[in-house]
């Protein structure tokens, strides 16, 4: 779960940094948000499938490791 938390924290910080730079450049908030998600708007279906598949594998592995670690700790009690 630490890996997921760190990844989400890093994503949030980087998106906030990107939005902050766009706002400092004079864009309004809606245009800054559009700029943040525009790379995903030009992706083809196959690229989106690969992206979501890799994200799914990342979360699945993290949850599996969390459950495995939790069951290992229960056996030691």
C-alpha cells in the first residue's frame, strides 16, 4: 500500500506543479486542466488499452503484496 500511496502522492504533486505553471503563464483553471489531460485525449484505443492494463497490473500486484504481507503477519501472532 505504500507503493500506491507514494505513486498517488507523486502524481498529485506533479499535476499540481503542472497546473501551477499553467496558471502562472496566464491560463485559467479550465484551460490548465485541459492541458493536463490532453495527452490522454490523443491516444489511440490500443495505447489506452495498454495504459489501463499496466495500471491494472500495478494495482493488482500492490494489493496482492499487501494481502500476502497481512496474512504473513497474522500467522506470526
